[in-house]
């Protein structure tokens, strides 16, 4: 079990380096979410899609933990809610792409051109 002092030190580190953490996590989350959408659109392998979704989910969880350190000490600002909303939206979009793939949703390419054959890899 983690010691309370270790958790406290990690929370202090997170708050002290907030700009660097947010400047890294937010673009990464957005890029990986866009990658997930492109993998779904291009009908790449399920393994590639799951890998992208799991990376995005891990990054979003790191963002949630970072935001929660601010909530714990009572810092309630619009920025914290915006970051939490951004993470939630990206999480929903990523898992919606998995659901779309698993439940046999029509490919966006087929909707645009029904005669287009999917790429084989």
C-alpha cells in the first residue's frame, strides 16, 4: 500500500508542474483521439484501434488524476471543469469508435461511395 506521504508528494508535484503536465497531456489526448477516429474511418485492424483507444484512455486517466489533485485542495475554477469535460468527451469518442467497430456500423467510406472496397491489410 502506498504511503500517504508519497501520495501527497505526487499531488504536490502535479500542482507545481501544472502547466507542463497540461501542455503535454492535452495535445497528446487530442492527437490520439484523432488517430482513433482516422483508424476507424480507414478500417484499420482492430488491434491498432484498441491500442490507440487504450493509450488515449490512459492519458485521459492521467489528466483526471491531475485535475482531481486540484479538486482535493479546493481549487474550483472553470479551467478544471474544462479539462475534466475535455477528457470526458475524448474518452466517450474513443470508446464510441470501438463500439462502432464492434457492432458493425457502416463504414463512413461506404456511406460516401458504396462501390468503394475496404482496404485489405
